[in-house]
C-alpha cells in the first residue's frame, strides 16, 4: 500500500483512507438508484431491462473511473454519473424520441453515441495537456473561490434538494423552502399535510447528525463524519419505527441481490445506435457534444480544484500536481460510462466529504470504487441510508470549505467581484461549470473596463467568449 499510494508522504494511513473512502461513498450512494431513475423517468421509460442496465453501468463505470483515479493520479476523488448532466441527458433523449419517432430505448442508445464522442474528445484533450492548460488559465482569484462556492452548493444540496418529501398535498417538500420558509409551524403543517411529520423527523435527524459531526471533529476524533452519519441514520430509523410504524429494513426482505447482467447486455452494453444520428441532425449532434463538453469540463475542473484546495494539494500558484492524470481518469470514466450505458461520468463534489475525513491518496478513491462494485450485489443496503444523514455530512463539509475565502484579497474588487458572483451562481444554478463561467466573464469584463485587459490571458478571453455564446445563444 505504501509503495502504491505513498501514504506516509501524504501524511495518512490505511485506516484513515478506508474510512475516508467509506465516507465518500455514503454521501454519494444515492446516485446508484437515482441515476437510473432519472434516465428512465423513474422506470416509466424503456422498461425494467433498461433501468437494470443503467443501474449496473452506474456501478461499473464509476468504479473503473475511480480505479484509474487511484492508480494513475493517486488522488482521493470519486466519480459517478454527474447530477445535472444526467437530467440534461434524459431531456435530450426525450427530444430524440420526439424528433425521430424511435422508442425510448433506441433513442437512449443514440444518446450514448454523443457521450462516447464527448469522452473520446476529453481523453485526447487530457493526453495532450489541453484540459490542464485550461485549468491553469483560470485566474488565481477565481480558482481560490471555487472551493467556497462548492461549499455553498453542498450546503444548498444538504439543506434543500436532498430531503424531498411527498404527501397528499403534493410535493416535493424541501427543508429550507417548506419547513423553515413557512411563516409559522401551523402554516407549514397545513401546507404539507401528512408530509409534515416526515419533515420534522428529517430536520431533527439532519441537525443531530450535523452537531454530532461538529462535536466529534472538534475533539479530533477520527471518522467524525461517518460516525455522525451513522448516528443520524439510527435516529431516523428509530423515528420511522416509533412514530410512523414503518420498518426501515422491510425492503431488504424482498430485495433482489443478483446483478441483472443479462439486462445490461441486452440494453446498454456497447449498444450504440449510430443509425439514428442522421435523423437527429448533424448540427444538433455537434451542438449537443459541445454543450456536454463545456458543462462536464468545468464541473470537473471546479470539483478537482475546489476539493484539492481544501486538502492543501495546490501549490503556491494554485495548481494541482497530477492534474493531467486526474482529468484523464475523468475522461476514461465518461468513455466507460458510454460503453456500459450511462450519461457522463464526472468527478463528484461529494469527494469533499472523504477529503474532510482525511483522505489524501488514491486509496480513498479505490475504497469507494470497490464499494460501488459491491453495490451490484448489495444495492438494497445502500438504498436504506436516509437522505437526512447524507445531508448532515454535506452541510458540514460545505461549512468547512467556506474557510477558503480567507485566501481571497478582499481589497481587490477585480478579484472579489468574480468570486462573489460565483458564490451566488453556483448554488442557485446547481452547476459548478456555470458558476465558473459567470466568474470568468465578470473577471474579463472588469479587467477590460479598468484598463487592465493585458492582465487577462488569451485563453481566459476565449473561455469567457465561449461561455457568453453558451449562455446567450442557449447552446
């Protein structure tokens, strides 16, 4: 292990790395079931066979990407089909169905061709260091602000969209909007109906988990994040049993533990529908490839730089060693995802939870990847981890990542303005890439208008122009 991952050099141990990998997995385990749900309309499109194929592809492609991250880049970053990108991919598939008249499964297989091309482009860009040059072209102030912006995004996920609840009154109901956003408790109860009780349990679980993590972390107890999540999970399961008379483990009795490899072979494994491309239209295909490339590139760059900054992996100039290898791992994950049957695989922002737990080497990524593979057999166990427990970890990590703001020069408005635009844009848009894009545009415009245009690199001008085209021409 020492020879492979240089544990002593990175100030870590096998135990710490394994705990960090398990912590990362627990904060992103939701993607295993959510990804096939999103890509099939929660099973409504393509049939059970397609759902099963995407489920296995999610586990396998994510694991392979993480193995490359572990052995080639030796970084603690985890990968999976990117949130936002998978929703956009599902929208694209629905449009392909409308344009071509093909079935959803056939259209899905046509969409995989777009992901394959995107992945191949990224492999080439990574090999020839072009993606690395793009990272270095991002102004230092913006790079320093990426971590805190991701922190706010994690807090937004934890406090908002990660705790959706439904009832006869509708839904989903969210913590910050429907619980804390209500004028009074009675108003919230009347507006949420029977979902109010579940929301109370969610809020209590979330904050108890958060406080446990904070207290344990204060006393320097190893594994504080995963212990807090465990405490939150036990509280939530107990609340379900006591107050709602629900057995939280009931699904385990009827769950299938046999991986549906046959469904994957029939529906998604190397099932590329090249014949449908002319029907879709080549201009549309090219536009979609560019769009996926832009979103994926800057989501990945933002996650790597922001998380690496938290782990003190950046040098004095704000650059991360082995960035090329880390980006290559991301590209390999995308190609593998297309070949097995899922949307773009990218570096997950939840990797920050493992870094906060002490993960510093590829052993963290390897641990998470192995658990993803095991989930082909034990996915029912992953499914019972409550979202509220995950929220506790995400909120805590988000708070910790805000510390990066102290490195920003608040006396320089040309540096602070782009950063604060990004701090707002990233959690609101739900896209790391869009937040960075707006920051780059802001930085470039301010420098030009203050007579400091020569301080902006040529590549930054190009990136700002690309984002302007993307935002204002809606490609």
